[in-house]
């Protein structure tokens, strides 16, 4: 019985602390490196942006449809 309670509490903690702000759960960013900045493309929704090397975008940039 204790194991079931610990399991439920662990799952709730995972849900609370694993939430990522900015709605990027579906985004899969791929980096195309260039001189200075990188070009980022989301393979899920097709959004593109530029930014520093190695730092993926933190918000979803998908076009509103």
C-alpha cells in the first residue's frame, strides 16, 4: 500500500515539475549552423527562426492557422 502511495506522489511531482512553459512540447528543433548565429527549423510545424548556437528556442513559433 505504501508503494502505491509513493508511486502516485512521484507521478504527480513529475507532472508538476516536468511542465515546460511556452508550449514547445511538440516542437523538434533542428539547428543549421552558420557564421555567428544558427538557423533553427522545427520539423513538426515548419517554423523557422535564428538564434545563438546551441540554444534552442523556448517558445513555439508555429504560424497561427
